[in-house]
C-alpha cells in the first residue's frame, strides 16, 4: 500500500514537472511561429496629384524659307545652327537671266515712253490742222468741203485714242519692269525672322527649280532661347484635370534624356481641341511652354512630363501600400471575414461580366459606382489577428492617398505586408 502511494506521488510530481515544461515550450513555439507584419504609419503632409505623359520638344515657331525663282545657287552664307537676323542674306541664286530681263524691260519701257512722245506730236499736228480748217470754213464755207472737215476731226480723235493706248502701254511696261526687278531681288534668299537655322537643305552649286512649287531651302526657329514648346498627348480621361490645372496655373515639370539629372519646369500654354483616335484611345494635344535660356532643349527631344493637377496641404495621408494590401482569411478576425468574401466575389466576377454590367448601367449608376470605388479598407493589428478599418480616400500621389473620412489618426500603424523570414527561421 505504501509502495502504491509512493508511486502515485512520483507520478504526480512527474506530471507537474511535465506540465510546467510544456507550457513554456508551447509559448515559445507560438511566439516563434507568430506572423510579423510589415507596417507603415499614417502621416500628415502635402499631396500633389500628377498626370504623367510624354511629349516632343519643338520650337515655338518654325519658318520655312524657300526660293521663288529658279537657278543654280552661287553663294551660301548660312550654316546649320547659325543665328540670323531678319533681312540677313542666306544664299544667292545666279542672277544673270534676271539681270537680262531687267535690261530688256527697261529698254521696252523707254520705247513705250518714246512712242507716247511720237503720238503726242502727231496729235498736236492733227489739232492744228483741224483748227486751220475750221478757220477757213468760217471765212468762206466753200473753201473746204464737209468731207474734208470730217477727216480732220476723226484724225484728231484717232490720235487721242492712240495716245491713251500708248500711255497704257507705258504702265504695262513699267509693271513688267517691276516684276523683273522683283524676280531679280528674289535671287537673294534672306531671313524673314530673327532666329536660328535648324535645317539647311541646299548646297553651293545646287540648282533650285521653282517651276511647280516653292522649294524649301532653310528652316528658321525664332526665339529658341526665349522659350520652347513641348507637344504632349494626354488621354481623354485626364484632359479635364489638365484644363483645371491650366486654370489654377499649376506648374509642369519634365525631364529629357540628354540631361537625366536636371528637372525642367514650364506651364500649360494651350489645350488643343483636335483630338486623335488610335486603337479606340482618344488623346488631346497639350502644349507646354518652357524657358530655354541655355539652349539645352533642342528640337526633337523626348520629354517625360508630369502635370500637377491638384494640391492638398496638411492632410492626413495613408500609404498606398496599405491600400493595396490584401490579407489571407486565416489572419483576419471572424467579424471582418465578410469583407474579404465580398472582395473575392467582386474579383471573381470582374473581367468581362463586370465590364459588361457596368456598360449596361445608367449614367447615374455609373457615377455612383465610381464614387463607391473611393471607399476602401485598410488593416491594423488587433492582437494576433487583423482588423479592418473602412476609409474614404481622396487625392493621391505615387506614395500616399488623402484620407477624407475614417477612424484613423496620425501615427497609427497600418499593415502593408508580411515581413520576410530569415533563412532557417519559421513562423
């Protein structure tokens, strides 16, 4: 009996010792396998919303300088990238034919003037003859027959008409001479604006043929040091934001590959209405004006543009990683499981059925649906599980989104993911 009691005591002691040893081991294993969450804080600060696009750098204005007359180029006074002033001589076409035309037309003009003098002399003689005939007839009507009087009269009238024709011929000859002189002047190709030559399409000795169309010889870009234009294409979904940004005079920043570390700034100059449709995507051209005092922006450069379309000062903002986080059901409180189930259901019917369903909605329903998309959930740690917090979001940038409404305070930790385990470590 005593031995049985002794064994029972031993078993009782051993059981106590075993229980005392198992509990710390269980606690250790539970702590070792516990999920370690990656978190980020709710902060307060400014948010600037951007619309990104790409564009091409172009001069504010490109003027094509051509040739109005034909002939070989005998002089070339302009080179690529040369800055010229209005009226500067750029090139010269052989003027020999046009000099000859001027000489010919000057001689023709002198001939016409001499013809006027000749007709005036004949007219004066006809007038004198008519006056003498009238005087004789007045003295005695039988001296000159009426037929003779008619000859004197109509001879005068004919010469008066010839004089008018001769004077008109002088005007015609003068106009022809002016045309020849103008064509001679066109043999000198001169700059029509102050600017920089960005393209030259002729070489010395090349023959210019301007018979059918005006050949383009030079391209001049005025005011390249003052400003350049960046032509961007913006999606129709963002064009309303761009017009609002233009009214608010928000700045535009951009970079070019030639200077990847330098940030350029400009402003929205114009939103043009000539839309372009490509593969069912509608875009509108937006013109950005940017200063270019150092001539770093060159025609044809590709610009990566960021339009600031909105700005919020000192708002509570949520990390975007917290909005994108989607936990597993096993890590979520039972009360919040319906939220996950609803999101799974929406995700499962997403694709074509959901798109078709949205297309069948009325405009009011679509607008309401899009408003509901701003209603989101973020997750905070509640003991060993995660608790959902409903938030209404607003303006966003690449890192944070504005909190419009929700039970969050600055400094709250939001779950953004699971921390990666080290090699050999388990949860």
